[in-house]
């Protein structure tokens, strides 16, 4: 069974390819537009139609993955996206360029499924850090895409100076990357959604969006994601013009500036976020990110020197890197496990809507109001997102926060068996959302030698594994009953943030115990859905 790291590597590269596909056309479309007689508006539409398709179809792919599973949707879209780039490479008319670009955006909209996959295989307190992986891939794609497009086109032209060969070569290379990732995923990518939603709620697209926007806190966080995307897209569309007018920068210099933004975003989401979340939690990281984003965007309008611009670029890059994974992780935590695909689809469609409207808004403000107007307005949009977060601050999850890291780690005092029974009864009908694990997730914990506590209520899975893995299970196992599990946890001095998995025969007692543990302060309690019976069934289906 492949480890989570292998699965995450495939998802990372998949999202990276989506963003490479978005950015690779930036230096190429002006050349193709010139060759095919496209107007400036048509060249702009060739770029925006990709985001438009993502806005329209991210919820579609997300819902489909909730029903059919993540793996088939991701593999199918990777294959078809590669074909769309192959079509773009050989398009010889403006109409076919649009067809190829529309198809690339349609299949690239499955980024929502990639987000849902990460939510499937990461525990609650790791969810926002997992979403940061999406942000790292975004940042790298943002850096690599334009450079790759221009570099491959130049290289192709040096190989064969025939008209269009350079641009065709560039897109054939991108198509090749998609095909390679498809083959790698075909062999190594495992299904993350064990329990598929056979009867998904059938809602039209607008109704689906309204459904999540009406949900308490979820709708507000989706609005924050939309505002952040609008703010960043408006800045991106006008920064080249602004830098040229105010500092006489050319395209090459501005390209380095965008690369700098991408690098800082990668470093923020790859390093800083993963260290801040366990200390501060989602709330504080999100609040800080939106504050820095606001300062960075408005700072562009105020900057009167290149060093000042460097400071503002750093602030907005760090702000975006902090806010995006915290927003995505919080939305994932606040939605049901069987709706992760649909929820991530709607969320990503909000980002796509921002990338559609943002450039138009920024361009209008730049030309009709003032050359600093796009950045003032972008700053106000980011500040509006910050106000939404502050209003809903206490409702935002904080499961990434480790109480050990904050110095507040506590241990449950010894509890009498009668008190244990009372706790179970009090939380028997609790609505606390407890993470359910299946064979795939438990197997990865065992084979990956991950340290966790297995509360075992009289069942045995050690015979399924070799001696080394069986020993790891034995080291992690705490044998208990429904009456004495709290005493057993106390005896082992298990901290509140430690991962605990409860396993019984059919899952009924395990669910109650997990609810009682989480209500008692344990932030990382899970139970095996269906218990040993469920594991046996899934194991047989997977052929393990």
C-alpha cells in the first residue's frame, strides 16, 4: 500500500500542472494572437476563458468525485488535459485555440477534487497544513508557468525555425508532463474516498453555491476566498502597467517581480505556515495573512521607490501564503466528510470567479479612475475579507493548534468507571463531527510507522501484517473496554493533541468513545467506521 507521501506527491504535481497550464500561455498568447490576427480583447479572452471554465465546472468535478471517487476523476481529467494541450499545440486558427483553451479549463477545474483528496487523507489537525501544499503548487506554477512557456518556445524555435513550431513544442512538452503524471497516478494513486456517496444531493450549480453560502461560517469563508482572489487578480492584471508608468520597468523586470512573489508564496506555504499553524491555529494565521495582504496591496499605491515596492511585494506574498491554506482548511473542517468534493469545488469556483472579474475590474479602474486605483480597491477588498474573519472569529476552527506547542497541554485526571459511563451517555447523541477512518487510512498509519494510539476494544488485526508492522501495532495499542478507556488513557499519560484511533467490532461503541474524547478536550480522536467488520470488507475489496 502506497504511503500518504506518495499520494500527496501526485496531488502536488497535478495542481502544479494546473497552474503551469494557466501561466504557460502568458508569453505565448501574444505571439499566437499576432500570427492569427487576434485583437487585444481576443488575446485577453484566451487567458480568461480558462478561469471561466474553472469557475463553472469546479463544483461539477467535486460532486462527481464525491459519488465516483477521487482517483477516477483525477486520472480522467489529467489524461484529457494532456490531450487539450496537444490540441492547442497543433491549432492553426483562432477558433481552435479557443476550443483547446476551453477544454484545458474544463478538465483543469478538477483542482477541487485534488483539494478534496487532501482533506480525505489528512487528519483534522493537519488539514490546513495539507491545504498549504495546494498553495505551494500554486506558487511554483505561478513562477514556472510563464518562464516555462517562453523558454520552451525559444528552445523549440532554435530546433526548428518553422512558423508556430516553437509554440507547438512548448505545449507538446506540457502535454507530455500531463501524460507522465497520468501514468504515475495510474500506478501509484490510491482511492482516498472509501465510502462513496451513492445518492448525492442533486442540486443545480447556482443552488449548490447558495447552499454553502447559506451555511454558517462556511459561506463567510468562501466569500473571504472570493475577495482575496479578486484582490490579487486585480493587482496582477495592472502591475505591469503600473511599474512601467511609475518606475519605467519593462516586461522582463516585471516578470522577475512576479517570480519573486511566487517564490515568497512557496516559502510561506511550504515552511512558515506548517510551523505557525500548530502554534497559533487557523484563526490567528488567517487574520495575520489578510492583514498583511491588505497592507501589501495598499502599499503598492503608496510606494515611491523600488525598495518600498519590494517591501509591499513581500507583505502581500506572505499574506496570500498565510491566508489561502487557512481558509481552505477551515472550510474543509466545517463541511461533512461526504461533501468535501462539492465544498472544495464551490470554493475553487469562487477563486476562479475572482480571476475572471479581477482583471476586468483592475483594468477599468486603471484606465478610467487612476493608475493607483486598482491597488486601493484591492486593498479594500482584502480588508473586507479581514472584517468578515473578525466578525466570525470564534466560529472558525482551530484544530491545527497543538496545545503542547502552546504550553497548555493537560492530561485528564483519573475518572471513575461510573463517570465514564455518564460521559458516554451525555455525548451519545452529540453532533460533534468526528473523523471516520477506513482501511486505507489505518493501513497507511501502520505501514508508515506513524505514532498513534490504537484504543482496541477486543479485536485483532495484527495477523494481517508482517512481524515488524505487527510489532508497531502492538506498541501503539492500548487495550480497553467501554467502561475503562478514560482510565487507560490516563495511565498512559496521553496528551490531548495526540492522534487516537478507536477500533471495535462494528463501530458503534467506537463512535461514542470518540465523541466523548473530543468533548473532553482530545482534538485528534478518530474511529474506524464499521469497526473490524468494515475493515475486513474494505480490505477484501482492495485485494490486500
